[in-house]
C-alpha cells in the first residue's frame, strides 16, 4: 500500500508500547483521538497480517460504516493526485477529517479502509495506481466513484474498453485547459446517451475541471454531494455496502481455505493428486474434493 497525502507519518511507524506490544484497544482509542502514530501502527498490523488482526477487526466492527468513501480511477497522468489534493483541501476546509489511501491492488486495502473508517475519518479517498481490474475492485469499495479522463490521451475510449464506464458515478474531464477537452466531453456524452438511463437511475454527470488551477472543483464537490444524497434516497448506499461486505467475506474465506489446503497433510498430497489427474486416473473435481476433504 502506498500513501498519498497520507494521514499517518509513514509505514511501519514504531509501536507505542514497550517491545511493540501496544494493546489494540488502546491503539484504536488513540487513533480515534487523532493520534497518527496509533493509526500508522494499526494499519501496519493489518497490512502485515498480524496475529492480532482478528482482535482488531472485532474491536473496530461497531465503529465502521460512518465514513464517506470516494474512489478515483483513471489512467496514469490524468490528474488523480491533483484532483484528490484539491478535494482534500475543500473537505478539510469544511472541518472534515479526510484520509487518503493510494491503492496497490495486491494489498489488503479493504482492511486499511476499515481502520480509517473506525478511526473516525469523515471522508476517505482511495485512488488506484493504474487502469484495469483494480478499478472494478475499487468501485465495489467506494460509495462514489470518479472516473477521470484527460484530453488527447484517448482515455475515454480506453475507459470504455476497460469496463470502467459502467462503474463511473461521476466523470471528470480534467486538463480542460488543454486542446481536445470539448471533444472528450462530447465523446463521453455520446457514450452516456447510448447507454440510456431510466427514471430514478443515476446518470453520471460530466464535470470539466482544470485541477491544477482548482477550476471545476466546486462543481465536482456539488456533484459528489448530489450523488451522496441519491445514494441515501435510492437505497443504493446500503446495496453497495452489502455487496462490499459480502465480497470481503468471500475474499477472507477463500484466503483461509487456500491457507488450510496449503497446510493440510502436506503438499505431497497435492503432488500425488496432480500425478493422478495428469495421468488420467482421476478427474480434477474428485481430486479437489479429496484435497479439501469434501
Ligand atoms: P495522476 O498520475 O493521475 O495522479 O496525475 P497527477 O495528478 O500526478 O498529474 C499528472 C500531471 O498533470 C502533473 O504534472 C500535473 O501537474 C498535471 N495536471 C494535473 N491537472 C492538470 C490540469 O488541469 N491541467 C494541466 N495542464 N495539467 C494538469
């Protein structure tokens, strides 16, 4: 997990207690009081799969579900960091606590997200480091997803290809100071018109921005607010949160199962079964049943 404008002072911050054995309840309380070291410690415990992970997750469960989660996706260089920075300034200016997570799809970011949520952040922004499958994963974690494009990079077409058109709650055409911005807006409009939206459905608005100059950011904040209101009224927020929770459960269960298979009577059993399947003596379903004891 990388950090951008992270609310804590760095990874692997030292433990608070002697010998690195800070008590999770104390850490959670301190993090809620705004102690960045406690927050850093909790995030690193979670990211490093600490033996206390379960204890921490249990402790924070009743504290989660308060934060507004905003996802930002788009090709490298379109201005995700710049837009994030501009939004952070606006929200902080309103007195809100804002956390930023930059996501590497291989890291257990949904758990770091829970920590920030439980620590009392009002807004959590999560940005991806690329375009592709990770965007879809992020969309399932965010309440509102911004798809950012910039003119002259063919991103809008690329976005459609990567399937992220479907996950956009708001489009941002950034770098509107550059030639081609109008065309990018027009392309997106055409795509949205073809998609067709029914009454009561959220039709993603298109916001033109020049994030380096802070232009279009107020409009974006307004659109985010409108989307937040729609999420509540339509019941979509609850649906998204249920989907997020069930994805988390399956991911944890699958990981646990993999681990269990790995430590079962031995990998030699897998090797043995593989030999039988390769030789056509056993079918792979029967072999899998045998492996998991089904
Ligand atoms: P990211 O890779 O998507 O996070 O993109 P960054 O936010 O790092 O921006 C990439 C580059 O584009 C940086 O040099 C920014 O200063 C620049 N940039 C961001 N927003 C704008 C904008 O509105 N107009 C112009 N011309 N450049 C911008």
